[in-house]
């Protein structure tokens, strides 16, 4: 019977190899690219970006907008529990959920949107 305890031996196998799929041979360039750290990006750390978490949108006429007062409910195009969009510099980069952190609202990213570059 196999040992299922917390002692795990490193036998040098990757998860792909243990699952029976063929291991992928990485090129030297791929290994170098993965070895890079956040220090490589240090030159851009101080560049300001605009981050926006969009709960939803609504279209209305200016006359309806002018009729709004404190307490008016504005219906958005999203349903409760639906993911919100996260934009960086007006570009959609992720989707997430609204969370409460102490007495402030925050966003937790649940999906990263890959660009088509």
C-alpha cells in the first residue's frame, strides 16, 4: 500500500510526467525568460496607470439625469453576482468580484484577460 502521509519525496517528475503526458522540452530562451524577476521591470515601477473597476453601465437622456436626486436608484446593465470589468488605462485586463476590506470596497481578480498581441 502506498504511503499517503505528509512526507513527499521529490522524484524529479513533473506533474505532466506523472499524469502520463509527454514532458515538454523547454528551450534555453524559455528558461531564461522564466528566470527573470520583478527587478527587470524596475524601470516602469513609478509609471502611473489609471485603474478602473466598472460595476456596470446605463444609458439615459440628459433630462432623466437632471431629475436624479440623492437616493435615486440607477439600474445598471449587470446582474447581482456578475463579474465586474477591471480596466488599466482604458484597456480591459481582468474580471473580478467586489469585496469588503475593513470599511472599504475592493476588487478581487477572478480572471485575467489575455490581450491579442
